[in-house]
C-alpha cells in the first residue's frame, strides 16, 4: 500500500532521537490540567449504577470537563472545549445515570460517565445555554432509563427545551417572547420552573417565575416576585435552588443585611436578618440537590474576619421556612459543603485547620478531624468544595472533600489528611520565560578579573584566600560522595533539591517562570519533573488591577511583568518569588557596546517599523509597508542567542557552501483575504532591506500560519484552501535555506571584504548581498499551530524543528535532515549526496510516532513552546504551555556527551572487578614464567 | 473538473446538509472500544475544520455537512488511520426531475498526492451513509534500547578480532612444538628473513618501545605517509 510504503520510508529516512521507554515519564513531565473547578458543577458521582467507587466530576472555568479519581487525583478523562463559547460552562448528572450532560456555549453534550465518550450532542444555533438541569422525576416517578435534560436558552432565543436523555432530540420547546433575561430553571417532581429577570422600563427588576408542564412544556402559571429594588442584575440573586423537593430562590439587599427567600411555587417571601456585628461580605446558600432529601438548607455568612452559618428547615406542607440552629462563628475563612445520604442531609465545614460534619437535623457534631497541612496549601484557605460523608450510627466515620483553595490548588481532604493536590492554578499560562539566575560562574570570573588588576603579591594572597574559603564546602562535598556514588550505581538517584539548581552539573535544572491569564506567577523546575518552586498571586502587589494577558521578560535574577491594565511593571525575584522594588535593580547597561545602538522594531498601523533605541524621538528609521491589500499577521525574528558552529556546509566533494548568517533577520508573514494569498518577506532588521520574498496562492488565510527562523534557514506552514480548484489538499510545510552564493567555495560579492554593512551597502562592494535561497515544500498530514527550533549551547548539535499539532495534541520534533531543501528531486541521490546524508525528495513528510516528544501524553491547548540550552551541548530543554504544561529535554543528535540509562554501571563495575581478579590470578603465573625464562637462557 | 461541479451544485441548492458517520469496525489489529475518548475526527475543507468526538458506538457523527469536498482525518493517540476524501453533493435523483438529494461519496486519499488521485472507494450513498475507517498501524513512540545480549556481543568484529589473536597467541607455541624439526627450522629461517622481525627479538623490541616517540610519529614511514596525505581535508571528514 502506498501509504504504508511512505510510512516505512519516513521511518527509515531520519533515525531521529526518539524517546526511550525508560526515559519517558522521567526526563519529561506533564501537568494535565483542567482549570479552576466551578462550584455548582463539581460533584462526586458513580460512573454507572451499581459501581462501587465514585469519581469526581467537574467543569472548570475554562469549560474543560474533567473527571478525577478521588483516590489519587489522577485524571480519568477530560474533554476540553475547543470553542471559546460564551455563557457559563455547566455540568449535571442524574442520579444513577451512566452519562453526564454538559453545556457550553451553544452545545449540549452527553458524555459516557466512565470513559468520556460522546453519547449525543445537540447544538442550538444562535443561542447560548444559560442553565441545565436533569429531570429526576416525572409526576413523582423516577425514570429508571436515561433521564431527560431541561435546557434554558438565552442570548437571542430565550426559551426552555426538554431534550431526550437517550438521543438528545428535542421533546418540546417553550419560547419566551417577553424579553426577560433568562436566569435559571429549576425542577420539582411535578413542575418545571423557569425563572427570569423582568426589567421594566421604570422601576426595579422583578423576578418572574413561570411554571411549565414537564410533559408538554405548556405554561401552567406565572407570577412575579417583587424584590424591592434589591435585584438589579443576576449577580444579586444568591441562589435559585435546583432539584430540591422545595426549590428555593434567595436574594439579599445591597448591604448583605437582609436575606429574602421564596419557596418557588409559592408567593410568600420569608425575610431573615444576617447576624449583627461584623459587616457581612458575602452570603452563600448551600442546599442539597437531591429530590428525595430533606428540605433543609444552610446559609453561610462570610465577614472580613470569620464566617458563621445558620441552618434552616422548610416545612413543605405549610410552605414556611424556619431557622433550626446556628453554627458558631469561627475566625478565619472556611467553606461549607452539602452531602446527602438517603434522605439525610449533612453539612461539612472545612477550614484550613479542621473538618467537621453536622447533620441538618441537629447541631451536634458528628465527626471532627484536624487537617494536617501541607506546604502546598500553606497560607491558603478553602474557597469552595464538595464532600462525600459516610455516617454510621449517628457518627460520621469518614468524609472526603474536594476543596478548591485560595491559592489555586484543588485538593482532596480525606479524614483530615490531604490525599492529593492538583495545581490547577497553572492552567492557561499566557507567557513563560526561562529564568536567568545570577550565575556563580560570573562571580568567579569577576574575582579572577580583580586579581588581574593587582600586583603579584596581593593577587597571590587573594587567590590563596579564595581557595581557603572554598575549602569550607569540602567536608560537605566529601560527605555527599558515598550517597552520590551509591545513588548512581543503583540508578535511583534521588531528585536533587531545589537549592541544588545552582550546583547542577548538566544544567537540566532550569527555572521557568510562568504567568497565567489571571495574574498568577509560578516558577517550575524543568529538571525535576516540573516541581513548583514558588507561586504567587500578582494581585497582591496591585490589588486594583485585573490581569488580562500579562507578559514577561527575564533578566539576571529577576523577571519583569507587564500588563495592559498595569501601570509600569512589577519586578519579581526569580529564585524566591519576592517582590523587588524598581530602585533595587541596578540599571543594566544595554547589551550594545559603546558607540553602537540597537534597533528595535514593532508593528505600527499595519506597517513594520524600525526604531533606533537610543534616540528619544520615536521616528522610524525604516518602514516595511506590505503591498496594497496585504495585511501583516505575524513576524518572527531570529533568536538573539543563536550560536552557529560552522559557517559553511561541507558538500560531498569537500567543497563548501557558505551559509548566509545575518543576526538581524526578520520573517514577516502577510495575507490577502480576497485572493487567499499568503506571502513571506525576509527583512534585514538593521537596514529594513528586503532580502527575499515568496508567495503562495490558495491558502486558507483563516487558519494559523506559523513560522520560525534560525541559523540560515526559516520555515513556515499553512493550510490549503479548498475554495479554488486546487490540485492538492491538506497542509504544507515550507523550508528555506539561505546561502551566500549558489556556487560552492564562493562567498558572494562580499567574500573578499573583511567588513560589510547592510546599512550602507553602496560603500562596500556593490549592492548588499542578498542570500541565495533554496526553498522546498512538503505536504504534512496535520495542521501546525506553532513552530520553534531547539537551542543548544554551541550550536554544534543539529537542530530540530519543533511543531505543535493541535489536532493530535502533540509536539513533534522534525529532524533537520528530513526537511533539507537540498534533497534531490526526481532522482536518487548520488554517492556524494548520500555521504551528506541527503535522501530522495518525497512530496510528503509523515510524522513518525518516534518524533513525538510527548509520546503517550496528550497535550491539550498548547499555545507556545519555548526552548533553551542546557549545560551540555547535546541537549536542549523544551517547555510547552497553554492549558496544559509540558516539559522535556531533547537530544537531536543523540546524547553524545552524557551517559544515558542504557549504560549499565553495575556491569561496568563487575567487569572491572573481574579484570582485577583475573590479574591477581595471572600475575604469579607470569612471574614464574619470567623467572623460568631467565634461568633457561 | 468534478469538484467545481460540486461547488456549482452547492450554490444552486443554497443550503444543503448531509449527514454521515465514520465507523470503526473491530478488526484483528484494533478493538475500537479500547480507544481513548480524546480520539476525534476532523473534516477539513475551508476555514475551521468540523470536529467530531468518538461516540460510545465507536463512530464519529457528522451532521449538517454542506456540499463540498472534504479531507477526513481520524486523530488517535494509539493508531494511524488512513485519510479519506469525502465528497458531499446535491444530485438529481432522477434525471430532469429537479428533485435534489444529498449524495455522499468516500474514497481513500494519500498525503502528498493530487486531490484527484483517489484510491479505493470507501462507500457511496445518501444521507446517513456509514463509512468504515480502518487503522493502518499502531503507533510506537519509544526507541528500544539495545540491551546486553551475549550472542550479539560475540558477533561484534572487535570481539572476533580479539578472540582470533588470542587463538594465535596461545595456539602458535603448541603448533610450533608439534612441528617436525625440519619444517621448524625452515619456518625460523623464514621468520629471520621477514622484515617484521629483522634481527632483534620481538619481545625485546616490545620492551624498549618508546610510546611517546611513536605517538609523535617519529618513525620514518609515519612521516612519509603524513606528508602525502591531504591532511586538512581528512580532518574535516572526521
């Protein structure tokens, strides 16, 4: 089969360094994240009726559905929303069902609860789902088969739909043409209540409750509740009870002093007063969501210093609400969770110190567990959670609570012990940089430099003093030796502590500082499986700012954080996460030496303009204006640190093609929507000169066009548009190499001159040298959303093109050899070309599974990949971020300067011992022979 | 061109929406029930691709697909699937009747080939067509480490050379002893004549061996050979 043949060809074409099985999961790490879980959509649930263990289901604030094993916090399955849909993310589950139903944007999907496969999916075009409920009972009878879903639509087409639980087909639709803002649906065993916010032209908003028949969807009744101008928008409504035997709706006044509760279906409003004393900041109502549970609920009052709660009972016959008892006020923050067992309702109070369980019937404490804190949760308090309680003979024997903490850790507290924590605060990283540590080597270099200035004697004394000072590390080093040797031989070397980042031999322990959408800053050690070294909330430094997409720059010892909504910038110490005031930072002299100036460039009004850094007047020294109709979509510059080991490429006949190496290269991508054309322009950023242009027709300009540039080559990829009758379809990857001259052993027009200037080319020899560009295109099976190149210390190691494939959730490292534009076309390579490692050109590159850096991990939502050199030449560090976080290290030319796990140290030792023993045996033999030979001759 | 006819048909009918399903049958290679829930299929033509999740019944459902020619790809962590070309068109059921009906056709397609270069047909029919997708191969992500195997150890040329020289060193004296005196004398005569052991005792030569001067290439033969060799180029080669 042709495809098989191609696959085999691709496999043998580039024997790239793949991941070794014993290295996988050791040199790399992956945080499969969900995001911060939403309170009303996090629950324990059995994946199917009759299952022994329950799983923890949640939908996060970025609409990722995740299912976690409550035992160890491992992800069972997850489905990330590919569309940034409007509206809230909702997740509901019926009792005893084997599906969970989610809604995000205009999609309502049912997922198999145990493995996350799709059961059905329905789209409501032109509307967003505002609320979702499962119809537990119909006419008081529990449906044993698939339970139907009730969907509240808003934004354009307000209405209520009932969807079949098996197929997702609509059973009936109730359309609301009154112009009210839909708020919530609530079901009772006999009726469906549709609650909307009625805002008349004059006067305060009113709550309108419409009761619908579950069978036909016809309107049965409608009434409005006067809220006395308490409710202006939906944020003012505290709670609209879902699925309880007596659904409730509750709201407060603006000062949080008075709580008003209405039992849905009745017109009476009960009024309760919040506890006097400290002003109440927030009121939260916790009620069970099971139909057959007791109609009890808990109201939590949060103040600035503490929290307290009252428990209320609903009398269903009289339709009255009465206060049952109060839970004592506690200092510090805490949260309550509700859990049910048969008809009984239990409330679990979780604080940072203690977990207590009370029954809704009486205030007697059924169980109390002190919480043993962990460093991950130090200083954090519980925000919200969900619990499962086991009660035997009126005492709670076990309780487990999945709690979201204020520092973004989602953890499970089992009987007071922290069973696991998931660092959900790391999801949706928008920017990441490699931290530059204040290097010790530099300090040493300074000391040695200082010696050079002194006279001989004092320099000698200085040197001896330094050596004596260094001796103090000697005992510790000596003590460590047995441990290190033992650890090395057994092969179970314990991961070095974070303090060891400075004493890292191979340079694998590099810190990456990441910042998330919401302004949370964290440092991860890529060398020790992404361990979180520190993490802070930027909001504590500027409480008024709401971070949208902060950006960072790294300097020696600190990072600078900027945001559009932030005035100035925040400086954070890279190793500790502490705030540094801008005065403490020594103003670093620019990288440019005396008499030189830097040119920076930026997009201004759709043109790319270059500026002189030193000049205060922002006058462009060059402008790149794309041709009429073209729009610049992106530009990529050659990395500042891009060492090149060899200035030429040695051909098979020992002649040399000289690389075009210009440090100031910028690749600009432009598109024309109307003619579906994409063009790339290669510019010299010092002079603004155009060096190369190439253009492609029939490009799907709505899809990402990624590009990268390194050394003397650049590459970009795009999607072919089907609108015109193209001869081929799919995705293309273009790779171009630049040489000084098309002829080998020739350095082009500037070959003889020792200096050349791109700014004033005419003063040199003729025109500025334009590169000779070799360009080749390949078909690729998948779309590339982002590409970058590996980096090594000296640039000796061959580079790998790292491409992100969003469709298969992976990152692939394409070896340079496979995408060499000099691969011979239409003929087999000659012997000389073969000696260069060139193979015959094939029009497609299939991504060999062995090229995948992520192997079995599935990286969802990768936005960007950054690379860095490590301490050794062969290896480059890779870090990918987005929704997930992934880090690994790659050795594109194999790990030639470090012993891998394949090196058997025990075997080597045994060999040495065996040799030694054999020498011991042979030595007397040889001696005897020598003596004999002396006697005989 | 067939495709342009399709697009013309699409324009004429205004909106048309076909519905079909990609189904994974159980084969010897693959039990589709074991696939991960992140397995999904995409239909790409223009703009954002249409995405379908894997369902409980091991299939991908595509609803409301407008007329056009699509590249269908199944993305799976563990298996490679063949790409398909799926054409959706509106065609008259009976010639001249004016009644349009959705027709779905599926073929194999090949990456890096012309779009019109279709492979085997994978199905043709109206709405609700079930197209089977087959896995080509499982994906192997890991490199195997070459472990220690005694046989491969013995096969390596270095070890073979060492073994051969061992046999020579230990076997020669016995051979010499077992030779009859005439041949022995002849052999010794030959050895004396040979340039290798000219005059001196080889053992003595070995003992007086000056390693430093040998490494510096002090012998006459070494110098002459160096002079002739294209030294800089050979360095590059390495």
